[in-house]
């Protein structure tokens, strides 16, 4: 087969923008695209490989012959391209690159939209443009209202280990060539049914998927990528992944993708040394053994920013969680030796190229997809992460609150006699809770590498450990900010997460305590959606008021969450001590009749049943800085949510409410 000039020509303007870092739809011409030339059908192949002798496309359509289809070079841009007739959907291919040093390399296509299932490494021809989306109602609703004014309760999932088939495959095995690519995995189609149904029933508003981009090593969890444009073939093809997203949207569930611009893996078929020397990469990451991207290079920025827009455009993704932002922001991230540290022209440790790349990415997304969420996994005190670049910010909409996570888990694993001395770990987060738009994460990172599962960090006996899990979840749900929980947290799994096997669903099916914990999380999620005070002002300082932040001796805190309508305000009381109180006075913001609408100690959740079953009128007794107060039961290692169901009621005779015995 000879080479012909393609109709999808990369123009001088395209090449100029690519070099400038502003070719934002480079995926429309780069990679492999169906085309016609001289009346023949085939595919146009286009790849950026400057400073090499030759580039040819090899594949199943030309018996992998390196001389059959040599691409033509645009010397000004380093872009090679050519049309090959007779190429069909599903064909395998790579680029064969002859370097100036005389080395020949086989490389996967950086813009490939599909790949072989690992451990195989070839790119695969696939047309994605003609998928018939059925999520118009979702997309219109998404555009109508700011996401900061909607509930955001995220279920973080690793698709390969949420649930697995019980079949003949071992935990790490993959199917043979030609076999349905499931092994023990669920397919995208099966996930479209089982996972979507589960998330809907559980009351989560969004799914966050750990990286689905193609990656060679299961143990990287998807964070060491070789195919940035290709959903992994482990679970099916790109259109099946589109169907999965479509199914989520039709069920009213948003989808957030983990995206990894902080670095890429060293595998020979990937981006590493793509032209025989450093091209996409700047240097080796000091901690992770991966390569960092060269953000100073315009072609690299065009590749990455186009990649974000590609997922948002072709896959209708609702949010991007940018992984490893801290590792990008700091020149010396992971560098301990003072002699090896670098500083920028202003004498500080900020990586100016990476900072500008982050701002550019977020600004471009805001122009093309103004209703999409950009979320930073940023673990330091870097300022203005969720502020616009115009005022010196990074331009994200949300930032993971790693401080809240660390303080809270440190407190929760503190044994009860020592909690009074650690009380500020509970309250400190409210000192900065509205400096950024925060997501409160209890993510996969907290249940791996010997950190233990969440429930095994809880002190006390079996009952107290489950009570602690319920209380932790209630505290997270009622604290300002969005919510994120990793799969398995909802059933209080005892073991750490294992990427090579399913969540231990048998716990829910076999043991009452786990089943009740599961039920508790579902009802808590539904409470969150029902109560606008928990999300309407989640990122505004007038959405929260302390009632009592200083009761460290009793390990008890109480506060008000405010909605846009004062009628929606609720009171939260949390007791982090095993002690319970039959009559406990609490300041409330309104005169009226108060009702307990949720209690983590309810017996149907596995609690002791120390709840308030009757409505409680407020008294003209000033307390906790409020002009009025109520007297209620306080459960052990539990919390409750109160709502004023009738305002301006001042009865003469007051009786405290009693609950279950």
C-alpha cells in the first residue's frame, strides 16, 4: 500500500497554535481518523515526532511492515502524516520511528482513542463520532444551575474492583486474545446496569472514576497512563464507555474523571522518549519514578489541554479532578536534599510553567464548558486554588480539603479519654472552611499502604467502632463543603482496599452490623439531598454558625447549617464521647417546635436507640449564645439533626422528649 496525502491536513495555523500551546482541538486531526483519498476509504494518521529520520505507520493492515506506509513530514512543525487505504475499524497499529541515533522504536499513538487490552500494547482503530447520546435532559439541566448551588456527594470508584465476576480467572489475570475483555472484571455494559443502579439507590449525586485512561499496570490504579485519549479496554470499547456515561446521566448521576497531568509512566510503547530523547517529559519525578510533563513546551500543553476538552466533548464528562496538583506546583516536591533544590526567578519554589499550565487549562475549560467542575487534589496551603486567574488564583472550582481529612481521622482514632485534649482537631477546619470551595475527601488514599480501613481506626469494642463510623459519616455530611467517599466505606469494610479483588459485599449480605451501616449511609445520603441547608451555602461563610464549639470536656459540638430560606435551617449536635445524656440543653436559633429528623444512634442503624421521638418546644432560656434553647436526649457516640417544624411557639409547660429504651 502506498502513502497518499490526507484530506485532514494539519494547516500552518494548526501547527502555529500547537507550538504556542493553544491548539485546543488537536484531537480532531492528530491520531487516526477515517478519511477518503482519491476515491478510496481508509484512515489518515498524524503524529508529532520532531527531530527523527522517519516515521511509518505499521499494523495488522500491512503485516507490520516498516516500509509500507512511511508518513510525510512537515519540517516546520515536526508533524508526520499520511493516508492509508484499506484500514478498517478494529485494526491494530503503532508508529515505527527511526531516530537520528539509528534506533528504531515502536510507539503507541498518543492520540489513540482505543487500545489493545493490557498486557498487549498496540493502538486500535475506532470511530467514536457517531455515538447517539440520550442525555439531552441531563445536559440541559447541568447548564441551567451553578454546580455550587447543587448537592455534591461523590462516590469514588475503581471500576476494576468495585465488583467482580466469580469465574475461573485469578485476581490478576486477563482474558486471552479475542475473548471478551472482562476476566473477572465487570464490563462497561454491566457497570451501566449494576453500578448505576447502585449509586442511584444509595443516593449519591456523582461518581468519581479513578483513571479510566489506558494504563499498562493494574497496580498503578490507573495513575500511570500510556493512552490519555483511550478509555481502558479492560472493560470494553469506547462506545460502551459512552453508554456507561449516558446511563449515569439518564439516572441523574454526574460523572467526574480523575485526570493525571502530573506525570506519565516509563513504558517503552508510551510517551517516554518518544523521539529517542526527552520530548513530552521534562525530568524524572523524584518520588514516583515517572516522568513529569514539560509544561514549557507548547506542543505538550496543546496535547494535555486538548485531552481535557476531548473527554468533556466526546464523553460528556461533568467534572475533572486533577490529580497531584501539589507535585506540579512546587519545583522541589519530593526533593529533600537542599543541594538539589531549585528556585524560580523570584526566589521561591513555585514551578512557573506548571502554574501557568494549570491556569490555562482551567481558563480554557471555563470558556468551552462553563458548567463543568474542575477539582484540585491539592494537599498544601497554596493560596487561591479556587479563585480565578484574574486575581492570582489557579482557576479551580473545588479543592480537596486534606487538612480536614487528616485532622478528623486523627481525632477519630484517638481513644476516648484523650479526645478532650484533641478537641481542636474537630473545630480547626471551620477557621478556614470558606477560604476555598472545599470537597471533604475520605478517598482511596486513606485505606491503602498500611493506613488501615476506616473502621479499624475507630477505638473501642465492636459496637463503638460501628458507632464511630456512623458519627464520622454524619460529621462529614453536615460539615460545610462537598462530600467524597471511596467505595467500601459505606459497608465499613475491615480490610484495606485491594485493587485486584472486589469490595467485600458478603459483609453486607452476611453480618447485621455491616448491613445496618449500609442502610445508615443510604439514609444519610438521602437526608443530604432533602435538606437544602446542607448544600445551598456549602461554600459561603453565612451558611454555618457555631452553637457550641468549645465543649471539649464532653467531646460535644453543635452548629447550625443555613439554607437560602431560613425555614430550611437545621441544627446539628454531635457527641464524640461514649457517654449519653437523658436531658441536655442546647441553644437553638428559633423559637418554636423542634423535631429530630435524623439520629445516627437509631436502632435500625445498629445504634442503641437513644433517640428523641417527640417534638420538643423551645424555652425562653438563653443558652450557647442563643436566646432560646431546647432540652433533648444526646446519644452515645452519635449525632442528631434537628429541624424547626413550627416557628414562634412559646409554650408554658415544657417536657423533655424521651426516645427508645
